[in-house]
């Protein structure tokens, strides 16, 4: 079983927002089914007491100076001087040849390896085996995303027998994206396949409101445009067999497939859009309508809107 620790709430210290936004985000993280939520001291002071339903980890600067807090199952700390009960030490390791750093923490009871950004450039299977051989206690991996492959590293760690992964929603903070890891594990049958994640769009909007950062429309899993299809062949194929094009149905992540009409559209796109909008039209007129759609899209240098499409359809139907 793969255990996921989400560290989103420990990556938001530099942002000022209503504490209710953090509480709503916490509730949705619990709904996602993560096993543990990491919280910074600042965020904890804003939202305590914490909602029930999940384990929590507190990120601290010095674990030795803090008394135990019942709400937290453990604390996360960088480079403590000694192995402390209930503390996971976070060790930055980007180069697996750094055997000295690894050996220093080999006997610690709980270790998090942060980084490994370039591990996929080499024999990562051997690297993961080396980690498992070297570290004697509990081990979790928190991949860095400087090479834009943190999610891939997390998934390969899971496929090599790793059991603990650390991620953040949207990859905020420069880590593996929680939603991508969750859906990747779902597709590879390492996570419950029947669960739906309709809260993902709301979580995206909450993060955007807190950080004032807007995720790209093409962002995997949560991007607003990932289920928008325009190409004629693509639209025709996806209408017949969606599984050939989509690893999971749009509704699983709270989205809806949308046919976009433009210069790359085909006859199937036109017919599907007519049906979607409830406009009845002789299918023999579809090729003529398609030419009008492409012409208008080229003039606009952009896809056409539903209103523009209906206006073209009415014009052709009336002639």
C-alpha cells in the first residue's frame, strides 16, 4: 500500500489569506484520501484545532525545543543533531553518489529524502535499491521538480517497491503534484479505482486564490483545458472510444469534456457540437457548416464560441 503525505500547507507561509481558505483546503485534502497532512507552525497557529479524519505532521525548525503536541503523529525537521522519537529528519539529496550524507542518517528511525531531481538521468532502479539498503528505518521520498519530473520520480519509486511518497497540490513549492500522483496510482491500480476526485477543481481555485498564481490550462489533471478537444480525428475517436485517449473519465476529477470548434475541426466535431447544443440540422449540411466554422476560426485566429457556431448553423439551415 502506498502512503501519501501532502505538504501543501507547509508551502504557504509566505502567502497572506483568510484562515478559512486554509481550513477549506485542509478538508479537501482529507477528502482526497491522503494519509498524512504536513502543516507549518504558522499555518497551524491560524487554523487550530485541526479537522479530524487524518494524521498530521508538524514542520518545525528545531524539534528538540518543542514539546509533544497530541494533534500531531510526528514532526518534520531538517538535520536534527540526533535521532529523536516521533521526528522525521528531512535530508536533501540530489546526487546519489553522496554516500556520506546518506550514511550519517542510515540508522535514524524515520527519514525523508528530499530532492533526487536528476535520479531519472541514471539507473534509478539501482538508486532506489541503494536507498532501501542504506536506510534502516522508515523511508519516504519527496522528489524535487527542478527537472520537471518529480511526479515521474514518485511513480517510479512506487513501482520499485517504495511505500511512502510526499507531494503537494499542483506541485506548489517545487514538488511532485499530489493530484498527478493520486491519479497515476489510480491508473496503475495502486490506489482505489472507484474513488472520485470531484474536489480537484475547487482545490485548484483555492490555491489560486491563496497564491494569486494561475495554473496553466494544460496542467495535467487539474488544467481547465485538458478535456477540450478540437482536432477532427481526435473528436471522432474520443466519441467512439474515450479510453484510447483519456486515462480516466473527466467526471472522475470534476471536469467535463468539451468540443472546441476551430480550424482543426472535422465533420464529427460539428455533428457532436450540434447534438451538445440541441440544434437539429440536416447532417448533409455538416460539410458546408464545417467550412464556415474553419473560415471564421482562421479569421479570428482562435476557436469560435458556441453562440457563433449556432449563428452559422442557423444561417446555413435557413438558406
